[in-house]
C-alpha cells in the first residue's frame, strides 16, 4: 500500500517547499525538467500555479521559450526549455485529487515552438510516465513494497491512468532497469494502464459511426481510443510504409494530401476545441488532433508497421496514446489497421488480454489491450496498458526575466 500526502500535511524538503518568488525583478518559478518515454518537458506543482491562474499561460510560454503572442517563424526556443518538436514541448501541471477515483490530477499544456497558442485538449502517454517519478521524488507518495500504485486523472481527456512502479523495500527509488525503443540506455520503468480510454475526445470508439470512411478517394478508419486517430494504409497514398522520418517530413505533397484527409476526417468526427466544433482551418493548423498514421505489413516480427504523424510532422517513433489507439484498432474487424495486421487472434465474448506489437522507426512498441466482443457486434475495451521509462533531468527555478506587470502584481500578492 502507499500513502498520499494531503496538501496540508508537511512535505519533505523538496522543490515543492519553495514557492515562486521575485528577486531583483526576476521571477523564479520552481520546475522539474523531465523525460517521459520519448517526450520531454516540464512538470509543475499545481498549488504553485493556482494563485497565478490568470497569468499561467504567460508563465508557461516563458518557461518553454515560445512567443508571447501570435507566431514567430523559425523560433528555436533558445530562451526556454522547449526543444522544437511537439514531443519536447510539454508541460504537466500536477495537483492533489479528492481520492475518490484518483490520487492526483494531471493537466497537460501542449505548446508549439512557433506559436503562442497553447493546446489544453490532449494528454501525452509518454510524458505521463514522468509523473510517478515526480511524485516519489517530492515525497508526495510514500512508496509501497514491492510496488507503488498511483491513480492519475487527466483533466484534458477525463481518462484515469493507473501507474504501477517497482519500489523494492518500500524505498522511493524506481530501479533504472527498463529499456524502451527510441531511448538509449536503461532508466526507471513505469507501467501505465489507461482506464476506460474509449472515446477520449468524441465519446465513441468509431466517431463517424463506421469502421471505414472515404476522403479524397482514400479509405481510412477513424478510431478514438486515448486519442482520436485517422488510420490510412501506406500504399493507398503511394508509400511503402518503411520510409524514414526525415524523408516523410520532407515530402511536401504527401503532407498536404494527409492534411486534406485529416481535416475532412476531423470534421466527420466532430472534433471539438473548448466544447466548440473545430473549423476546417483550425484542424488544418492543429498540432494535436486528430493523429494520423500510415500502416503497412510488419517486417520485423511485429503485428503491424506504422509511421505516425502528430499530425503536422512525422513522429520519431510512436506516441503511446497513438499506439494504444492503433493496437485497439488492429482488433476491430473491418478497419484499415485490422486489414493490414497479421497473426492476431480475434476477440471473443469473454474479456481477454491481447498484446499488439507495432513496428515504428525507433523499434517495436507493445501495448496490452483488454477487451471483448459484445452481443450486438460492438466491442468493449476497459483498459489498455503500456510500459515506458522516465528520467529526472533536474529540479530548479526557471528565471523569468521581464515578467508582465500583471504577473509581478499577482506574485507579490502571494507573499
């Protein structure tokens, strides 16, 4: 068993004990700079940010080095901790939950290098792997023996993730013994199970009501498990499916073709932003939804091969939320993924666990799908699990120079 520290309980000496403060006109804001899976970013303790809710986006932009407003083409984020691609522009805000369905809440702010706009609509399965490490490191969870189980509710998607980490002898240290594709070396391992992941953004497994749709003459499957995704056979758009990430990102005609398809698919799925249906222009410029993947036959012993798009860029590997969605789609007869996947047993009327191996540019990602076929021909997928590793780069205070007068006023009011 483990113990959750309530906000009123004294915390051990950690980053959390030093709130934001001003010194000589510079705002010092506490952050943990971390990696989760193949994503990097920052984790912030929510109670530090809560009194500054009105200016929180200014704080996040400064920390990650993105424009204060509008767009800044070619921005390299040299003034912040972001690294360019979407996979390295993530900020998680962690705060205590009431304990009824989760121990902690997580809220993801997805930033983009050239844009001031922040997307609050999605989760990140990779970066989520850093959360248990953050909690243990800051004494917010007392380690169990031999495992620590932490329930995290993601406010962006409404999905609960069950995190299980090995903590031998009840010590708050996860052994650095887990390797994953796309990350060199072994680091602390985390198993994450997405509870009730179906319909994360649309409320439906098949948001268009069909296993296949046709856009621009191309058959696709639109599936929503952990994240809404458009699944396309690689050969349907003239690809082999084994292309390098660099060649895909340099293939302008392909990217334009995919953009046309995902915009139409997003409209058909009725994707929303802040509760309002997204327009074609919003979908065309979206950095987060819907995801897109090109699938082809496996060649390395997996069940399917994939090239994944975020959607604007080809991903260096395969995001785990996208992997969970694709793995589930492989088990649904009639989808483009099911058509391409090999050596997978069909689901029965009884709950069963199925491991799906997905080949990608970084190696093979494996997801465990727990599901069954329903009497009406539909499917139930109570959870999908995957394994990642995580790393704490450093704890410290990010210096925000020239904070706005409003930000200075609100920080001053805290003290």
